[in-house]
C-alpha cells in the first residue's frame, strides 16, 4: 500500500504522538521496577528488547504520524493497537469501505 500525504498538507513530523509518549513512560517505569505505573490513557502494545525500545518507539511514531497525515486513525482497544483505514468509494452513493488492521 502506498501512503501519500493529502494535498496541501504541511504536517511536521517532529511532534511525538501521545500514544508513543505514554508507552515511553511505561518503558521507563518498567526499567525502574515500578510496577504501579498507571498511564494517563491507552498505550501501544510493543514487545521489544530494552536495547531496541527507542528505535521501536521512533518507528511507531513515524508510522502513526504518516497514517494520520493520510487521514487515517490509530486506536487502542483492549490492549491491542489498530490502524483504521477508511476510503470513500463513491461520494454520490455514500459507500464507505472501512478496514481495521491490528498490529
């Protein structure tokens, strides 16, 4: 699937998505052996070695930003992360295709 930015989009990719920020906080708390961490919202379900945590978070941040820039959304339900992809097939008929991908 080819992802492109919407026309006229001047989105900057330097900001960090709240899902990534909360997940990073979880990793920090786990490294301090603090098991009472309660995130202020949903977090990403990422299983990766400690050495690769920053790389995984940066990758997920870029992926989330690209999806949002293309008009899609990322949601977390029941501890699973989903990419919600919606595409209008025919504006006159109002047909909408919606795909949800978990990762």
